[in-house]
């Protein structure tokens, strides 16, 4: 009888310990990727500067009543379009400047800062 009780106690302890492992791993600095939106409207990017974590994705959303824009940066370029969206996943740390080739003189510039 004592053997069964001891075996049951060991099994319960093992289950409780196993349940705690994912909780410890989640708090151990693991980063869940996020998606951040940048809206194109009034011949500007909103927000113009965006700070994100490595592994996050930025999605640019065209909301300028059909005005044609693009997103052009070092290593990424969208189509020129009047509506739609464009996404980039940033896997390296750094500052990534971008602009609209059509409206750069009007100040349509932005940057993504990846930590």
C-alpha cells in the first residue's frame, strides 16, 4: 500500500514539475513575433519612425484614396500601387530607412529601427 502511495506521489510531483517548465521557458526572454502597421496617407508614412524587435514584421497599408505610392528601402521594395499592402519581416538589428520614390521630395520618408 505504501508503495502505491509513494508511486502516486512521485507521479504527481513529476506532472507538476513538467507543467512548470513551459512557464519558465516563456518567461526566459523568448520573443513572440509581432506585426506592426504603417499607414500610407496624406503623402506620408504613419508612423514615420517605428521601433520593433528582431523577427517582427512591418506591414505598410495604402490608405491615401488611390494615390500611388511605393515603399523602397535597402533590400526591400514594394510595387507602386494605389491600394493594398506590403510586408517585410526584419531579421537583423539596425536602422532601415525607406521612402516613396514618387514623393520623396515632398518628404515621404520613414525608418524602421530594429532592436
